[in-house]
C-alpha cells in the first residue's frame, strides 16, 4: 500500500509537468504586451481637480505627514477669500513606496494613485515631480466630490452653510 | 610510419569534432534546460537575446569571463584554482571511449567512430567518474567556507555510495555483452536494447547516475536553498562557469552512457546511426531536465538510506538473477 502510494507520488509529478510543458505560459511579455492594472492600482500619484475645475488640494500637509518615507513636500498659501492652496507641491518618486497612505489621508480627495506604472527613468532627478507634473485636468476617482461643498471655511457656501453641515458650535453651550 | 601519422591525424580530427560538438551541445543544453524548465513552470525562460534566446549562451559566457575571478581570504589558493578544471576535464575525457556510430570505411580504411576503443572502456568511465569527485571535494575543501565544506562532504558520501549501485547495475550488461568495451556492448544490442532485457538494471542505473552526477532530485551537494551553492558557493566568474559547464557536459556524458549501455547506442531503423545516437542522448538529457522540473529533493539521510538499503541490494539481486538466467540459457 505504502509502496504503491510512493510509486504514484513519484510518477504523477512527471505527468503534471508534461502537461504544463504544452500549456501556454502565463507570462506577460512586458514591453510588447502591457497589462492594464485595475483602477485602484497604486502607481504614479496625481493631484486631481474639483468638478468645477479648481484645484482640490488645500495644502493641509496631511499627506506629507502620513507618508512613511517623507517624500511629499509643499508650501501652503492662502487666497484672498480664505481658500488655501499649495504654491509648490513636490513628490519624490525615487523615494515613494507607493503605499497609498497619502491618498487615504487626504480629506479633499486631491492626491490619488493611478494605474500608470511606467515611470521608471535613468535620470533620478526626473523622478522628482513638481505640481505642474502632478496636477491633472480631471477629477479622478470620486468625480462628484468637492470638499468645500461639504465642509471648510466659506469658500463655496457660508461657513456651516452646506446642506449636510451644522453651523459652528458654541463651545460654551456644551456644558455637561 | 605513414600509417601511424594518418591514425594520429584522424584521432586529432575526431577529438576536435567531439570537443566542438560536446561544448556547443553543453552550451545549448543550458539554454534548453532553462527554457524547458520555464515552460514546465508556465514561464517562457530566456527569450530576449536573439531569436528565441538563441544567443543567450554566448552572452552568459561573456558575462562569466568578464566577472571578477575571486579567491576567498585564507583559501587554499592553488587547489582552489585547480579544482574547477578537474571537474570539466574529467567530464570531457569521458568522451574518449564513447562510440558514436559503427566504423566508417573511407578510402579503403576502416575508421572506428570512437576516439579510443579501449577494451576496458567501462572501467575507464568509472575511473573518471570517481576522479570527478575530486574536483568537487577539493573545490569545497579549498574554499575555506562552511557551506562549501558541507557540500563537498555530501557529494563525497553521495557519489561514493551511488557509484556502487551504478557499477552493480552495469554488471548484467557486461555479462550479456561479455565485454567491457563500449563498442562491443553496443554491438551486443543490435536487435534488442538492454533497456528491455534488463529493465531493473536500467531503473537502478538511471537513479544512481542522477545521484552520481548531482542532478536535481539528488542535488544535495549544491542544494541552493539549504547550503547556498554547496561546493561552488565561493566560486565566481569563469571558475564557476567551469563547474557549471562541467555539469552540463556531464549531462551529455550520462546521456551517452545511458544510450550506450541501455538504449542500444547507434542502433535504430531508417535514420543514419549518428542521428540515432545524438537523438537518444538528447532524449536522456530531456528526461533528466524533466525530472528536475518534477521532483523535490529528498532529505540527505533519505538519500543515503535509499542508496544503501534499496538500490545496492536490488542491484546485487539483479546480478544474481541475470547470472542464473544466463547459465540456464547456456546450459
Ligand atoms: S494633497 Fe490632500 S492631504 Fe495633501 S496637502 Fe493637499 S489636501 Fe492635504
Ligand atoms: S504612496 Fe506612500 S510613499 Fe508614496 S507619497 Fe504616498 S504616502 Fe508617500
């Protein structure tokens, strides 16, 4: 019984590998054939815009704080109407580990990962991308979302004037 | 005098041909092994350099030659430098006694298609395969590295114990051919390959020769995932290349040995004898590559158990039975 099992166990692998020998390999021949990764794939990072075309990023530094390898840096500034934005915004892709934590941290859905994985380059400085390179003319994922229509200081609507928002809370009225 | 000169020239021509064929076959066997293994694992294997990866062996050689030839600190320098050559050399020398086809008759001369038809060809092969152990053991010993030493000790024990069953498996073949000469052994299989008349000896031979040449189910001396690279851990560049090429020349040698001893050598219908011979050698090489793609490596003690407790008694039994049958048939 044991011997029979051993013989079977010795011969069966040969049969299986012979079958595989005549099966088409699963390899994707990269430069000629390209794989389209799923939409939520985490590769090149972009800054998206609101549906009305304005920049989403409010330079809150949350992405840069969340980044485990500290590859995001920016300079925050404020418009005359109190709307914050980044004067410059820089991602060092030579350092980025494509963990996607920045996209998770972002309250405005500005920073997003995309499936564009072909960013390798012989010149490492070309991997340091500035705001011009990062900003795209679209909304990316969550196309409808505009942060200032749900929250934030009065840029689109008055402070606390959005439909799903309470007015400012008086902390002195919150006594137990 | 003139006769001697012609014989000498003929031998040199044959030597050159064999070296050329064997070395290029070894180079392309590496490629073939990588491609076949790749396909068995649902990949393509090397296919970038040249059409279908055909220039890959050349690139590998260039890479190996241009790499640094590194000798570890406190290694036994001369032994270290000398060992890889020994492995490749013993493998190459084995071809001297392998007959490729029946004697040709050219210009009224009979030319045997073997470099040197020794009447003890089989013993010569065994002698060389025992010497091949030295390349491995010396390389491992001289490296001054524990992995190399473990690999060397393993290969010593393994090759010595499997040589016994290898020799015993060939005794029935010698008994039925009544000669140690490889040509005679092939002649004796004109109508009936030994594989069919001595099936048990064939199986024992295939197993032991795989162990003897450190092919994968029995590659404990190298065992990448246990002892890094075994005896060649410390080798780099072309010295590693020599071990590597030696291994593939060895694959051709065992292909040739299996063909001569069990598959009927050059005998076969329709095609010219040389084609049959090379075809059979390549087929055996494919079998070993196939085994590499299919079999896991046993544990070291299991290997020793199998060699001493299963193969050697079986081989001895086989010798006794063959002897009895031969006596019964003659008497
Ligand atoms: S990208 Fe998002 S998280 Fe980063 S600074 Fe801009 S708004 Fe804040
Ligand atoms: S993906 Fe990760 S590593 Fe890259 S910028 Fe975002 S947080 Fe930093």
